[in-house]
C-alpha cells in the first residue's frame, strides 16, 4: 500500500492538455469531465496521452508502472478503446479519438475513488464517469383509421389520408377540430417547399433514439439499407465494420445490428419499456409521402421512391439504459456509414444535474460525446455539402436553458410551439435555444381533453401501451414534445440538402446551419401578455408569454423560405392589412432600368388563398396587400435588354423571371434575419 502511495505522489502533477488556441495545464481535479451522478457501476472512461494510447490497445496493461499499478489495485478487468479505429483511422487519430478508453473493474468498487486515483496519474488527461441517460416518460396516443378518418375538405399535394391532420405542415387554423386558438400559417410551410423538392435518397438522416420500426408500412421504403449486410450471411459481420447484421442501422446499447422497438419492461411498477418514440420521430422526417396510406414525412418523397433515407441508431432499448459510451459509438457509426444529418431528440435533463456546459468544453475537459459529435460534423457524407449537420431537441423541462448536448453552440437546438404559434407549456427556452418548430400541445377542445393539437406521425403497432394495457394496435399516433419539434428541423435540413443535390448546389454545414436559423417567421411579436391553458384535470390557468420573448430562438422555421434562401430569392416583408409597393429596382438591382421593363407577375392560387393577397400593377411597381400572415412566392417577369421580347425574326430583349418571397406578418419589425 505504501508503495502505491509513493507512486501516486510521484505522478500527482499538473499535466498539459491541448485546447483551442494552445496548451492548457490541468490539475488532477480539473480533469473530470462530469459529475458522478447516475453512473454505471464498474466503468470509467479515460483519455490518455499518445504513448499510453498506443501501448494500451493490446491488453489491460500499458507498460507504465504507475498506471498498471492502479489498474491492478482497482481490479481492472478490461480496457477497450471507445471508438472503432479500424475505420477511418487517420481521421480519427487526428482528432484524438484513439486516446479514449473504457476501463471496466469490480462493480463493487467505489467509482469516485477509482476515478480520483486515475486522475492523479500524469498519463491520464481526462476522466469521465459513464453516465446513464435516463429515458423520460413518454405518452403516445395511437389513432386508427376508424377513429379519425380524415375528411379531405381541401385539395392536398399528396394522397396520404392523414395528411390533413398534420397541421404542423400546413395549419389552416381549424379551431373546431385541431386546437382552440389554432392560427392559419403556424406551421413549417411544407406545402410550399414541396413544389421544389420532396427529398432525395442521397440524403441520409440518422435517427439517434429508440429503435425505428424499419418494416413499418409507411417507413420501409425510405429506410437506409446496408447492402453488404442485406446480401450477406446472417450472423456475420459481412462489411467488417464491427457490427453484425446492421442492415438498417445498429442497436448501440447491445452493440449489434438487431434493432428493437417493442420490448416491454417495468421498474418498481413504472413502465420503462419501448414507446415507439424513435419510429414517431422517423416518420416526421421521412414517412413515405403520396403512397396512399397513413401520413406524410417532411422529406418523404412524392411516392416515386425519392424520399430521404432513415438510418436507425438505437440508444434506448426498453429498460436497458444507454450511456454516453453507447451514444458516442452510435454517433460514430452514423458518421462512418454515410449519414449527413444527425437527428437527436434526447439530452441530459437538468434534473440529472447535467454537468456539461460551454465553459467546460472550451477548457478542454469535454468528453467522448462531444468528441463523437465533432467527428460526425467533420465528415462530408453528402455530395452537396462539406461537413455534416447536427440537430438536437431543447428539452421538455420548462427550464430556462436548453439541455446538453443540444445547448452547445456548435449544434442547432430546437424549441417547440403549439398550433396557435405560441411556445408550448413544456419547452425549454433561453441560452442554447436556436430555432422553433411545431412540437404540439394537449389541450381542451370543445370541453374535452384532446391530442389533435399534438404531432401526428408513425408508431409501431406492436409496441405496448401501458395506459391501455395492450399493444398500440395502430401504426399511427400523436406525441408532443421538443422531441417532435426537432425532426421537423431535421426534415427541413434534409429538404434543403435534397434541393442542393438535385440542382448542383454546394454548401457547407455552416451555411446549412445558417439557413435553418435564418429562414424563420417572427415569434417574439406575439409573446406578450398571457393565454389560457389547462392542466390535466381541466383546471384553467394563465400561461404568461413575456418570459419567452427573445428566448425560443431566432423564430419559427419555414421550409419554403429555407428553399428560397438556398435559391437566392428576394425576400420582402409585408404587414397584414397594409399595402406594399414592390418596385422593380428592388428585384433586379439599381442598374439602367430603361433596359428592364416589368411585364407581368404570377401569383399561384394557393398563395393567394394562403395569404389573402390582392395585387395591382402600375409603372413598374406591384402594389401588394395581404389579409393573412404567412409566406408565399410570386414570380415577376421582366425584359432584359430592351422593351420587347425577341424571338424568331424579332430582335429584342430576353424575357426573365425572378422569384420574390412575400413574408406577411401581423406586426412586421423588419428585423433579425431579413
């Protein structure tokens, strides 16, 4: 024992660690990435120096006397690299991923004591407790065709029977059937965006969540497929990527390709089994659109097989708790296997005392999750984009900041709003929140508790419903949460990338992040005073809005505007009820206007109906008035190089077209992103 103490004393020094901008020296107490809360027994994650990393890959002994003595004292049973260094080896080494190890030891040992012992060693640069991520309680409300067979009172772009109930794509303000106080236009503007693209199979979205039901009738055709495993031998790792039979993704909890979604489990009477959460999220991103069944996805294609692809990265498996180690490996898998968008409707609630924060990351004491996330962002898995994008849900704790990892400033973090365009009663808000999207709200409708104002998407009908004490029995249902808002943003990101792929446009992940946070409608103008909300027992209360002002992100994401921003269309703000003079010079620039003469403008019927547009033309100016808030696109035609259009035997100018995006608001502050 005394010899060990002497060894520890000799190695108890401050050690240098590389951080952005140079090298920082960390004392043993500064090496801890997180706190010892809700940790896995008998496990510890450590980040070692370069020499030790290379020596330790062989077995549990590193060859360093002090380190091996600690390993022996702590009854270390195994040492394993966190990341798969057999794939993209050089890229991972460049980011130090080979230096992360999981150390397993006697589960009866005190994890904190073992961690402190390792932190004293100079070979160890960071120490991270293997935090277990608790799955929040989730309520799904299954819906059958018989219960709510949708009446198609309006012309829809697709033939999916439940599409009219997906208010989050095209909100018509149906107070009587969806949500009391629902407002037309409070949606993601999907219908307008679908005129330009509906998805592209080159775009792969990794859904990091519960397992996705890959044979769901409304998802199967849009699932990512690992052809090597599909055409290989069952039970064999045919592509040598470390996972057996990973045809549609992996179960990161079990370390295999066997994805599950219907396991039943209880913990002291509480249901902790699968809920269908991952399948619901996946449906919002890319349920197959225009296939005559169920629902549509944001980027689900048009029924011709052109939807974006869903890769399932399962980090929740009934009551088998996930950990930051599993999460990191799942994220690494998505990066190594072609995903370009990482969809994350999970995080560390503040109730778990999430220790991560921007300050900790910036000092260099970040852990394996951020390492894996940065690796994912560094990959370029879509031909139209340099880098990948990462999107997180802000959290449902009604907390005054976003949950981590989403709160970290390198990712897009999503808050939630209800069908009336106002923040939901559960959404987190404040620092770390970047953009808002529909998350839905359960509320009273005609005096009865209703879920119609929640988000409708796909479910696994086999999954157990603890509230009904039977399987869901339906492939579709409602859920609410920032978990539901997040895939709307991932879906819009997928649409933007799809349009880029199809039109030969190339952008960076930074530019896509900018499009997602700048292609928005104002939300702050409505955040004054209060509205009436109800508790589960139907008790009314005042829900005050002022505290959310400036704290739910840049605004409400609009898919149509996102596509227009990528196309470089001109955007003009219009205040509801006021006439706006759209002058030719604002459209084509301030050159010699004698060479350009406006001839006509085109406003589609659906845009007229959506915005209530009336327009008139006089002297190279279109006078526009909108009766409703929302976003619409008009086409202006003009002649370049003369006053008449040439063609055939006629000499003249060239007929040109220019798209103009009209953004109609109740109170237009002409600020922010414009």
